[in-house]
C-alpha cells in the first residue's frame, strides 16, 4: 500500500484549527505567529506576547510592530527578506537576527515563515515560528553573542569562496580571574556583558562578534586586510585601556589580541581559530594589552615557552634553584647618598640565555607559581635588608609583590612571621605594587593595605602615570611613596609636558606627605632636572644597573666606595 499523500490526508482529517493551534503552541517553546494577509490581522502565541513589547495576542500590523524590535544593525537584512517575499520573489522567510525583548536586552532568534497565496497569486496567509537561539545552545546566554560553533561555520563558509579576503581577531581579557576574585562571578558576568555590548557597537557592518569560552571573544571581518584588522584592535584597545564601572563599582581590564588572515593562515575554520589562539598567546606572554599577528615563527616561540615552563616549574620545586635576587640602588636626591635598594628577581638555567622577568614572570603567573616565588623573594629580601641595616642604619629595601599574594588570607601573618624570623624591621621594608592595584582593586585590598601599614611597612605605587589613575586620586591613596615611570623622564629637558607632569606630581604628593621616587634616570641632565624640581629618591642606570648582593655591598655600602659611586 502506497503512503497517503499529505494533502489528500488533510482533506479527511477534520480538526478545529483553534484546537490545533493551541496544541502546537503548548508543545513548543518557539514563538508562533499567523497573519491574515487580507486583513493584516495577526495572532501570536502567549509566550511571544509575554517576552516582547507587542499590543495583544490579536492585533493588526505584526510586521511593522516586529520591525521596531529588530536591532538597527539587522534592519537592512530584515527589510530585504520581507520585500523579497511580498514582491513575489519568494514565499519563504528564513533569517537569523537580533531583536529587543521586554527587558531591554538583545536576543538572537531565527525566524522562519511561509507565505501562502490565493489562486490569483495574492498573499493570503503568512505563518511561522521564531526560535530563541539561546535555548538551542547556539547563543551565549551571558552576552547574547553567537558561540564558537557559529564562528567556525562562518569561517568555513568564507573559505569556500574563490577569492578569500578577511580576518579573524581573537580577543582575551587580561587578568580576568582577578575580576572574579576581587568581586564575584555575577560581577564578572556583568563585565563580560558590558564588553560584548561595547564590542558590537564598535564593529563595522561587515563584521560579526562571537563569545568563546571564558574571557575570549572573536570577531570575523569579511573583506579586510591586515591594516583593517589591526585598526579594529586599536579601537577596542582604546575602550578597554581605561577604568570602567558597573553599578558604581570600578574595575580595570585590558585586552590582548591575536589576528589571523582568512585565506592565508589556515585552510579550515578550526585551523584559523587554532592559529589565532597561538597569536593571542603570544600577546599574553609578551606583556598583555597588545596584539600579535600569526606567523609560522610563533610555533618556535610556543615551543620555547613550553620548555621554559617545564624548567621554571622544576626550579621552583627544587628549592628555587636558578633563582636569585639582584639589587638596584635607591639614591637620596638631595645628598646623592645611598638610601636603599629595590630587590629584583632573576633566573638562569642551562640552555636558556638572557631570560628576563618580562618573559619568565608571565609563565610563573600562568602556572600558578608566582605566589610561591613571591614569598621566597620576600624572605630573601627581608634577610638581606636585616644584614645591610647592620652596615647602614636607615637602609630601605623595596620588594615587589603580586596582587595574587595580597589575595591570600594568610599573607599579612606570613609577612609578620618572616620579619620576626629574619630580624628585619618593618619600618625598613617597602612593598611595591603597580599603580592599577591602588586604583581598580583598592576597595577589595584596603583591609590588607591597612594591616600592612599597621605593621610599619610602607607601600609604594609603581609605574605612576602610565594610564590607570589621575593626580586627584593621590590624596585618597594609601601609598606612602609614588614611583614615576621612566616614560616621563626620557627627554625631560626637551619635553615641556613631562616636566610639568612630574612637577605637578611632586608638588601634590608632598602636600599629602607622599614621597616621590623617579625611576629610569639614565642621563646626567635628567638627574639634574628631577633634583631641581624636588624628587626625593633617584633610581636608574645612571647610578647602577641591578647587581648581585656581593657587588652591591662592595660598591655602595663600604665607606670607601660610597663617594666614588655617586654621579659626578
């Protein structure tokens, strides 16, 4: 017996259409709509009325009402699809786009409908279903962006064209785990949502954004060259490279990027994404807050990082073998006498030449080793400080610490125990933290800062002026010392702004009892200038590069050597 034709079966299948509609509406999460094209009267499902700003379940003019809900970015494609259908070019409407829901959010949907015509070809009935793509797992619920799988689908589609041009920009928020650690995951989700909304506003018409896992986002641009891709990153970077706020809570989160060119750097979507990940990783390990293009040489760099990470982990687990401290002198600006030193971490291992902190510290951070290494640095520096205080009563030791150490609940007790064990005086210890900690993490770290200062430890704000804060916040800062970055020292005699900036910082700091250290002094004229405008402490290659402890002691702490080492 041959299967019965559907049309024939329907003729003998007598059902109330209202009951049929209610049954279908009850059994699906999709939004349903039916439009009588002769009267323009529309019937929509209960959930469609509930979730969208529409007049009623039964009303005239669904298409223009719905059009007002379509995001501006997707209006051209929506209008084109409707026009093709009404003009007789097609009877199908099948389109993915974003609409505004009743809560004011953006919702990705796919709208499918079929237009039925009468015997004269005139529109008679238009009906269909609208699917919420978030419920299908194709759209990220936090940001409203399409996910990884959709990005791969679009990349593969672009690669099928004869002439392929375009690019993929992979973005990663820097130190995003800090946002969650200092606040909570709900706040972190707000940061991701804010970034996604801003990213969409910044994109050109021929670009699409996607949310990958964690803190990663992707942007695919059709018909773009390398300059266009880099320009887009610079636009996103300009937004991210400043303090943001959500519900009166401020935060700072820069962004790194990796770029691949479609048609040049991979033959499949998966390969392009893999290579973009390598380029992003290069940016992360290169100091973050920057962008890298993929190249075949990245494979060698990645291999070096894997080897480096293995050796660093071995060094840490082997009682810090290969790690050492070097010390750079701090000089009193007025007398040009030794005031103290900054302890700086160094690492050496066979087979690795010239591995600087800029290369090995990010590896320590990414493998969760920085806290252990940081504690070792503090112990060694405190021990050295105690020894040098016996040669120089007022000797000060500056020690860099990571925000990850500050987040540890037992950090302050550890500091106290270490001072007691080494005999170092808390009043001779200065803990250095980059400027961003004092600005974006101040509320979360305020209690820790207060406990450290109660011990007698001083706090120094490092790299001041590099973009995180303003002069006005200095009066509310818990810092005892501000260290002005080398950026403002170079060519100070010729750069009127740099001199004015340092002058203003010194004047304001002194008015609230904050001392000023000027870093990166390399020329005699720079030394003379910063002394003339009232700096308290000088640090830089003009006096000395960082040196091992024995050399430091011989050059700077023996009575005979002091005068000889000071700049003439």
